[in-house]
C-alpha cells in the first residue's frame, strides 16, 4: 500500500519500481542499487543532488524521500559474484528505514572523507566559516593546505576501535570478502583520491604559506608567529 507522509517539512512516500538493479560504470561495482529516490540526510556537499531533475520533485534536495519497493528479482544467478554498490546516489540507509525493511544486514562498512569537489568547496567552507568559526582553521588546514594529519590520526583511532569491537579493518582495499552472515569489514577510504603514505613529509616551499604553517604546527609554533616573522 502506498502512503504519503509529511514530517517536519519532509515528504516521504512509497513507490513501486520495476527493478532495483542498474548497470553501473563506477569503478567499484558492476551494478548499483539505490533503494530510494532522494535522501533525507540533506548534506550540503551531496554530489547526488543533481539527481533531483530526474525525480519530478520540486522540493529542495534533502527534503523528500521515495522509498522503493520492487518485485522479486528474476534470474538471480545472473548477478552471482557481481559487485553491487548500495546507495550510489542516495544514502544506503536513511533514518526513516529504521522501522521498515532490512536492518543489521551489512558486510562492509565504508569510511570516506568529505571530498570537496568543484563548487561544493566554496559552499562548505563559507558555511563552516559562518556557522562553526571555531572549526574553520581545521577545515582550512585539511582542504586548503592539504594537511593529512587529521585523517592520519582519525585512521589510528578507527583502527583501534575496530580491534576493540573485533572487526577487521583495512585501508583503500575493498577486496576482502567474507560469508554473508559474518561480521562486516571496515574499509578506510580517507585517502581515496590517491594512496598516500603516512610518512610522507610536507615540503616547505618559498611563498607557500600553507606548507609553512603545517611545518610550524609540527614544530610547536603558532600561525601568528609565522605571520609575524
């Protein structure tokens, strides 16, 4: 049964679709599986917001969610040993799924950093500067100065937490396969743009304020000290 629901400006409805599998050109899979149209996470940097023009929705991206239902997949053997990407243009599990379909069914947890591409970088950096000025210096170091310190430290914390709860943890590698009912593998893709060795040093070049600031940070100096030198 289809239904429509408005919750705090969110438009949520159920729809029937012919198929949930789409042939994909993504390098990490052969088919994509998008169980929703839209996404209620409403991330400002969402690369999938371009999908709105194909949905028929007039609402802002992030304020609507069509929950897809599909018939039993015919000839499932066709997809044997194929890799599926769940949520290529939507969140794989939106919060509204909590009391609905499949839960606790996951064999891979993918950790990825905020990849500010194209015009999204300006939008996000301006948003952080206005709403969270205390975080702006950190965002500046990460996305303007390309300082990997934050991701390297977070990588260590995630790895330690995975060991604590008994899950396998790998970096830039989604080739590890387990039985479907086995505990999931955590894959760290913080360095997905390029595989960077954590021991690489930042070269300080004349006139490169970001590199100089990064070097000063490691030596215990302040940004103010660099600016006044």
